[in-house]
C-alpha cells in the first residue's frame, strides 16, 4: 500500500457515516432473547462478548445465562440497519423506539 493509498483509506474511514442498528442476542439453551440498539453494528459483537467473558456485563440476567450456558449457546443477529438522524436527540429517540418495537414484536428483554 502506497502512502497516498493509506492516506485515502484513512480519510475515507474518518468521513464514513455511522449506521445505527437494532440487534438481537439469542441464547438457545435458555430460550431467551435480548434486544438492544447500537451506533456501531460492526463492533457490537466484540464489545458484548468481551464484557460477558470478563464477567462484567451490566445486564445480570444475560451474564448469568452466559456463565451457565457458555459462548456456544449465544448468537448475535442484526434485525434492522438504518441511517440515523444527524441530530443526536432524534437519533437516540429513533434507536429507543425501534428497539422497543422489536422487543414487543419478539417478546424479548432489553439489553
């Protein structure tokens, strides 16, 4: 990779628009689903798995299921990806509304 290619790749990364997503975390062994919003769907898997492996996830019910059943019982699924509103307040409300919609639709727990 040349120096110009590297600079172009860095600039493209900095200028990218983040996409928001609603995701579901399923535990087949416990027959449970947790749904949550994220502003970075590309990294949410690593973030959640890391906190669960460390034993420090803020959702105690989810952490207990992870401790009981292990990583192999869990799967992460993206339910919806959309362009968030530029206004932070509107974006946050949009994420909350869509996550609540999916929780109600699937009978899931909040993450």
